[in-house]
C-alpha cells in the first residue's frame, strides 16, 4: 500500500510568530503517528528557516511553495532550489494552479522547475487540475493529459520515486466545494493510468497522488479511503492546527486499519 502523505500549503499567510507557533503545534500533534503517515508543511519563503528550526528533531518535513529553475543569477525576487536546500527543504510544490493563474507560469517553465528539483535531489509535489469550465465541458482529461505530458517531459523513470502528483480541481480550491468521491477517484485513476502509459504500470502504481481542494477533517477520511487517493495537499485548513491535525489523524486511522 502507498503511504499516505498530507502536506500543508500555507500560501501567503502567517507572521513569523504565528508560523513558528503553528509548526510547533503540528510537531506536538503528530507525535507518535508519523510512523504511519508522511507530513510536510510549506510556509512562505521568509519563514522557511525559522520553521525548519521549529521542526527540528521531528519527522515533519519542510517544503517550499515554489522555486526558480536556475541555480543563481540576475533573477530579482526569485529563490533557487539550492537556497531551499540550504534552509532544510525536502519538498517543493511546483505548478500550483495559483502560480499558473495569477503569475502566468507555463507548462514549459514548470517542467524546467521539476527537472531542476530532481537534479538537486529535492522531492516534488507536482500540481495538475482543471477549471470549472473544463470540467463542465468534458475537457478534464485533455487538460490533465496536456499538463502531465508537458510538465513531466524528459523525466526519467528512475526519478519517479521523488515525485508526488497533486490533483487540485481549480473549482474546489478555497471555495468550500469538494469533488465528490466519484469525481476524485475517477480523476486520480485517470492520472495513474496516464502515468502507466507514459512510464510503466509498476512505477505508476507506486506514485502517490494527493487530492487538493477544500479538504477538511470532516471529509478527509472519505477522500483518503479512495483506492487512488494517497494523501492531501491542504490549503486553508492547514493554517489551523486543529483542522490540519484532524486531517492527519484521519490518514493515520486509515493507515492503522490497512495494517490490521
């Protein structure tokens, strides 16, 4: 069974004090269950180092929300993957829908970031997802196919162990609307089948596919129990330790059941 992975994307939120407090609460709240489920938090860039210190001696992993694909250079306002490694990042989120929508990131730029992260031995949460018009017009699979094909271009099969896919229906992010279990499972299954066709079935079956889109403690168990849903990329609920921990504990409960 694939190990469930719950990651919190804090987006452009928190102060230094609240980020450290939240990280500390997560560390305390997951004590004893990180043997069952993987957990990561992805703070804003200025808070990465202090949060890394707050996570010290725990199994909660640190991730970043974005990165540039170049090592260094005249790229004002950007952060390189080497810089992320310096402050303790194990993960980086690449291709989030908000980066695509608000900052014009293209599939080719996203692909360069994926390849750069792999080259520097950083694990990637690679985001894909369709807008509401795409869903309503029956274009979900064509949109996802294009994002996967272009975003994972030139990725080698041996690099897949460092890849997690996050399916985030754009119409469900921050809206309070969650994909139905049938929608989530069907789309995750499509992504896994696409990966099997692009690489091979064994590799595709090993890749974890997170769901992202208004995940909360009250729907987490239903979503995470689906055969092809292997965790959650959590936005708003990750900013409240009780909400985020509720999702993590739901994942741990399912892991315990699967081990019985």
